[in-house]
C-alpha cells in the first residue's frame, strides 16, 4: 500500500515510510531455500543483490528483523556465497519467542530485513589448534569456524545436542566429541562442563596460539570457560566466549 494513498495520516508512519526508513539501515534478502537440516533445525537461504560482495568472517552473525519491523534476533552465518547469498540455521527451542516463531514459519519467497554481518566471535586464522564447545545454537557458528580450519590444524571439542539427529553436518566432525543430553537442560549444563574436563587438549604451556571457541547458553558458557581457565590452565585471552541465550532473558543481542 502506498503511504500517500487515501486514509494515510500525516503523523502515523505508513508501511511504505517504515519500509523506506528500514531500507536505510538494513539489507534486504529473499528466502530462496528453507529446509530441515537437523532435528528442530531449519536452514534458511537469504539471497538478493544487496548480499553480493558482502564480507562475512567465519563465526559472525546477523541481526534479523523477525517481525519485519523492530523485533530483532541474532543468527550466526552458517555459510556464505559472495555472489549474493548466505545461509542461517535456526533452532526451534519449542517456545513462543519471536525468533523461534520466525524460524518455524518463514517461507521461500518471504522478504527478510537484516543488519550487516558483525561480531568478534570469529576464526583466529593460523592458530595451530582450534577447540570448539557448545550446543545446537552454538554449532552454527562453530560449524562456520570449522569449515575454515585447514586439515593440518589440530581440531578438538564437544558438541552437545538433545538428540543424535540434532547434529549439524560439521567439518572435521570425526575429530569432535559428540554428546547427547536427552531431556537434561542445555542451561548450566554440568554434562557439557564434565565433557570438557575429559577432553584431550593441547597443553596450553606448549602450544602458544591455540584457541577455544565457546558459545551457547550463558551459564554453560561461563562454566566451560571456568573449566578451561581454572582447571585446564588455558589463558583467558585464548578462550573466545559468546552467550547466545539464557532462560528468562529475551534476545541476548
Ligand atoms: C551472537 C548470537 C548468535 C546466535 N546464533 C544463533 C543461530 O545460529 N541459530 C539459532 O537458532 N539461534 C542463534 N542465536 C539465538 C537467537 O538469537 C535467539 O535467541 C533464539 O532464536 C531464540 O529466540 P526467541 O525469540 O525464540 O526467544 P528469546 O525471546 O530470545 O528467549 C525467550 C526464552 O526462550 C528460551 N530459549 C531461547 N533460546 C533457547 C534455546 N536455544 N533452548 C532452550 N530455550 C531457549 C529461554 O527461556 C529464553 O528466556 C544466537 C544468538 C546470539 C546472541
């Protein structure tokens, strides 16, 4: 509908005006593919001319206007084609939050507004060892990082999912420890922290430059960082962390 059409008011912003304002600050893509990629996880391809030539560092995220307007949720870029598309993987946590609802309902042909790729939870190129730790939502960013890790580098880590069918196809998958948590909560996950205690890791004193990437539920991330730093002797600066969600909080970014 046109903003200058009959019934438009001088004070209330019409859909056309809102769309133009949004266009100044966001990119627009169209959903060209939408398919289940794992249990409760949907892969969405956003494509369009505004995505051509976009720079995305492995691990970066975009903020999506999940209601088409002001409500935003953040999603890691799973993969990216500089010709003009990027893929997200959205986890359905089963609640009624706007992010999960968008991930369930968005269809091929829908237009999506989002911000430019951002964030510092990214691959440290040239690190001799990469350690990745997290659950389903984290596995998207961890997967983007792993896809850029050369075969000659050390790869270690634990990826936790509710079910084995919830696993994303990650590069170097055979070098990771995969944990199934079943009905246990992913929040404050003692199981994940314990798995990190048992991981075979490079000795931090002998392998300068090794890096750990820890993401997912905020309390779990904190616990895992504690295990790496206090129990496994890792330098704080070598452990990159990113809380993605936590019970009782809406849209952490
Ligand atoms: C940097 C960053 C990257 C992210 N990348 C991804 C990604 O690649 N894929 C992805 O699916 N999500 C990702 N997220 C999480 C995403 O932004 C949303 O938080 C998520 O989709 C839930 O949104 P919501 O609106 O449904 O719930 P919110 O309004 O955000 O949260 C409401 C409540 O829902 C519950 N909840 C939210 N998430 C979960 C969960 N995973 N498991 C169980 N309960 C939950 C909690 O109780 C929470 O308090 C990322 C977040 C950040 C900050």
